C-alpha cells in the first residue's frame, strides 16, 4: 500500500484506546508484522479486506491487542501480530537464555523475551553465534512481539 495521504474511501484511524475502554462494537482485525506495527501513518488492508489509513501520532508503536478508533469513534480495529519469519531461541539452561539476551541486547537487536524462549528476526550471523553459545535456534513462521526499548512507553 502507498504511504501518502488517505484514499477517499479509506477508513481513517487516529488514536489508540486505553485498554480499560469498554466497547460494544465488534472490531475489524488488522494483522501486522513487527515492522509494520511501527508505521504510524500508512495505508493497510484489514484481514477482511477493508482499506484503512493509520494517522496516529508520529512514533506510535502498536502492540498486539491494541484497539484503534476511527476519527468518528464509530469503528474499531484490533491489532494482531502477523506471523512472519523469525528465529526462536531456546535452552534447557535459563542462564544461557539470559546470556543470549544480554549478547543480543548489546547488539541492539529487536528481541521478544519470554521465560522459555527468545525470538528475533532471521540473521545467519546471530544464529551461528547463538548456536556456538550452546542454544537451540529454530527458523519459524510465528508472531513476533519484540520488547520496546528502555525509554519507550506504551500509551
């Protein structure tokens, strides 16, 4: 989809709702990759084929489960993490997983961190490093939800 200004028929979404917001509207679903969730002004097509335009504050990073509201507050869209190519890293030793997170953090790698695995974008050099550190690295197609940076915050 092109970036520019919204097409005349596109629904325009301008703000994120607070998670405690109660609504009776059934939302559209917009599945986006991790990179796409950082695009605050962009055309997209929802899972059901509806053309929409995000016109969010610059720097907005969307997370899975976020609800966005249209300009007139009459239509909602729910953000979903779209499965994409990733490396999933596991270890039987939690200390090894922590070491891997440390090394990847030093390289400023976007990283999803959970108690049982780490997930990152495919990178053959990093995969070799992680394997050399004794971790299991598997290429997958899966949702990727990297951590925000230390100075980022969720609105």
